[in-house]
C-alpha cells in the first residue's frame, strides 16, 4: 500500500462489532483467569497486555501504524521524542561507550548527548553534517554504539546524506539511528537508505495539531546483532528475563528496548496521547503535501525579499542541500525553514511581534504557522561556539509553515518585514 492508504488504514483493524477506531484503553492492568498464561507473558513467550507501563492496546495501534508507514518491523510508543532518543541510547550504551552524532540536531538531543549522557559515562562525539566521510569515520572506535543524525535537521534545515553515513555504519557493523521527525515517513523512509532504527517526536507533524506529546522508536529489524562483538549484551542471557538472548529474536533491538528500558523507565506513551496521535496520523499524507507546497511558495517569496539576507530551505534550487533533498526527499522537504533578517536580534524581535497570523511559539511542525528565534529561546543555553556549530546565527528566524492559505501567510510576512 502507498503512504496515503497506510496513513488511514494501517495499525488497527476491528473485528465484527468492535469500534471502528481504536478505543482509549484507559486501564493500567489487564485480567487473566489463567496463571500459566500470565507466566508466559512475563517470560515474553506469548503476546498480550498485562500492565500499561510495558504495553497498551491504544499505544500498540499507533506503534503498528507508524511502523507500517516507515516500512519497519516493530514500533515502541514513548512518552516524548526525547524519551524515544534516551531509550534508544540506553538500549545499547553503557559506561565507557560512545555515540557519534551530527552537530546539527535538535537542541534537546544535543543536551542529552553532550551533557546528560556523559554524566553516566557515555561520551558523544559530534561531527559537522557536511564533513567528508573519512573525517566522520575517524570518530568511530570499537566502543561506538551508533551514529545518529536527523533526516532534516531542526533547526539547521540540513538534509542528511544517508549514503555517506550508511556506508560508514556498514563498514563497522554499526547501528545507524535516524531522527525522522521533520521529514515524516510521508516524505522520506530512512530504512530504504540504510537506517536500522528510526526515532520520532510524534509531537510534531505526526500528531500535527499540537495536542499530544509523544515519541516513537521503529526497529527496522535489518541489523545482525548475533556474534557482533560491538554489542555483547545482545548475545548474553538477560538474567532479568530468565536468560532470554535478544540476538536470537527476530526483533532484537525493539524487544530489548521494551523488555528492559520501557520496563525500567516507564517512559511509555499514554493511551490518551496515542489516541490523539493516531487521529492525527490519518491526515498526515494530506497535510505534508500542503506544508510542502506552502513552504515552497514562501521560501521563494523570502528569497526575493530585500530585507532577507539568506533562506535555508532545501527545496530551493539555490540551497546547499538541494541535491540531497532531490535524492532523498523528492516530494518535498516539509514546512520548516530558516532565514536571516538583514539586521540584529532586536530586528528579529520587531519582525516577529509585527506578525498577525503567524505566532511566536516554541513548538514547530503543526497545522498552524509559527516562528521562533532559537538564539534567544530553545538554544539560549548553548555557548556562542556551540550555537555556530549548530548552524544558528543571531539573526536566524525559524519558520514552521502551516496549512493555512499561502497568500495570507505571505501577506503577513510582507507586512511584518516592512517594520524592520
Ligand atoms: C521536538 C523534537 C524532538 C524532541 O521531541 P519531544 O516530543 O519534544 O520530546 C526530537 N527531535 C526532533 C527533530 C524534534 O524536532
């Protein structure tokens, strides 16, 4: 099935007489009359629900839908995008291990990898997204557990060179983890380009309505852990699961992540948020087409405007990442762009305050257009050098183009630029 069909049909199929859409299964626990059946569940010998800290039917419907959209095998609904990334790291990393990560990533991810994980003994080595393969490869050693990058980086709007990273990972039998939040599986499917694990903040386009926080991990089940000396914990019996050996299972990473990390952290998505996100997913393909067409018009308008210094939007032919966008996101690069106003940070503030339709928000990637000045908000904790490394100039404005009428948005931008 194509993405439009999967968006509305995948993930849940009722039996006769059941509700057409998944119900919000608002129950922490599940009844069993048979104690052997319960024991089998605890041993992961059979499928079923027993406690909503581990799995829940509403969450499972969304997991199946997003796994189908990504062309992956197994989904894990998480409390937020950040918890999806944290749980991914905890599934494979321990003290003494390291992660190799693009510098151009979401600010929260940067904090997790640069500040919090090092406190647990996990080091993160950052590379410039545009750096040559040899330079990135030098960061990999035998304690590296994965390379991490975003399909379309937030907020730097850099397009990932999948081929470059996938080749390094293949050479080193190393996991390739991709944050596909801003592209969504409608515009890009990372498994087709060599990724092994895909993570999402479903809080953004997948929910799409700014209604529900959530994250998703999708296991492509396309990586061989068995006998790989880089991941000894996958070959050793898990004493907390009666000697289960994850590398023997068809879904090694996903099962280990749920059995150990979701179990131990409780960072699972709530049924209410899974329900709202499932509804959002129904229109994801339609919305992404409109986000792309609107953003393309706006990027052209801004590029030609005398008060704009530069525009970063990979669908623009003049953009440094246009060739990568054409290859990996041929149907469009989404609604996110950034641009520089000719002027200071104060000019950026004047411009944003003059907007009438487009609002100032921390959020991005939902139906309503919004702007943000990262240097003074989301990224204000970063040093000047880290800001520059993350591709964030003081006059950078991040614009998330919604699904309103493009001409209304252009008029709003035009009026506000007149104030600068
Ligand atoms: C927002 C975002 C996250 C974090 O997601 P939350 O749901 O806010 O925890 C991670 N990665 C990217 C690319 C994001 O845009």
